[in-house]
């Protein structure tokens, strides 16, 4: 019974950490990209036509 409880707690922890990792993997680069966008537009302007 203790083994089953340990397995459940490990599974819940892994699910939680995967959700946190997914959010951090998307949100943190997005924040850096939002901060770097004006610099990128200045360095690499879009050419029309």
C-alpha cells in the first residue's frame, strides 16, 4: 500500500513539474522575444516589396 501511495505522489509531482516546465518554456522565451523585438526591428528592418 505504501508503494502505491509513493507511486501516486511521484506521478502527481511529475505532472505538476511538466506543466510548470511547459509554461516556463513558452513564457520565458516569449518575454525575452517581446523585449528584443524593438532591437530586432531596428537591426533587421523589414524590406517592402
